[in-house]
């Protein structure tokens, strides 16, 4: 479900293939693949209806009929991929109140970033389902909730590195990480260098201008 909402066709194909092979076993057993594929479409449609994100139900009905007549396991996979590709690209329009939800989520993260907050807690703060909020947030900002929170924490960490002599473990605590390893991992992910290298670069720049 998350792969569909994240609009990642490549990861979705890999996931579907691995899941069907694992559950159905024999790659030549088209009957098992048909049954599992139909279940996959039905359960995903039900979940998307719950989140008010479902495409036209008749499209799912047509796909289920195709799956019922699929003769090979590859046919099943191709039909599934075709359906979910349509689902991924069908509706990227944001609801009218999406910006309000997104802004509330941003305000919550920027106020409580120092705490060990979770995605469900962020979603609870705006009274939305976590998966649905993450979809709205990604469509609106291009980032997931986790990405935004970590980016914000790293921006605060950069201020500590530039303006204080606090050690890294103290900085990690001040930006909401339980251990310094998280600070190191995300800092390098978003900046390409370590916090120590960043701080040293600032010191070198200051020395060259003095």
C-alpha cells in the first residue's frame, strides 16, 4: 500500500513479484497466482476506499475479471502491474484542505522536533490517518514526513555546529535523536559530509577571512 502511495513503480514490481513467489510457491501454479492477485487487488482497493483515495471501483472489477482469466503467472503479474501503475498516476490532485493539514503537520514537527516523535503522533496532531497524511505531505512538499523531520533536525544541528562548541552527543540530544549515530547518518545523507567535517570547514573559512 505504501509503495502505491509513494508512487514507486520499480519497487512495487519487485515487491509484487517477491510476494507472489513467496506465497504461491510454484512459479508454474497459475491458479494460486490468480487467487492471490485477486486478493491483492481487492484488499488494496478496500484500503484505498477507507482512505478516500480509491480510483473508480469498476476499474478494479475489470482487472479482477482479467485476472480470473489469466493463463500464466506472468500474465497475473503483468495485469497487477498495469492496474497499480494506473492507480499510482490516476489522481495526484490534492484535496482543498490539504495545505491546512500539511501546515499543521509542519508546525507540529518544528515545535516538537526535540522530542522522540513518531509519524503516528504527527498524524494524530492533525487528526488524519498516518498513511493518508504522508501521501498528502509528499504530494504537497515532495518529501515524506520522516524526510522533512530529519532535514529540519539537521538544519538545527548545523546551527549548533556553527554557533556553539557543544560535542556531537549533546547536539544529537538537542535535535531529538536518541543517539549520535542517527545524527551522523542523517547529517551525511543530507550534506555529504560528517558534522565534524562541517564544523572544521566553518573554522577553516573563518581563519581564512581573519
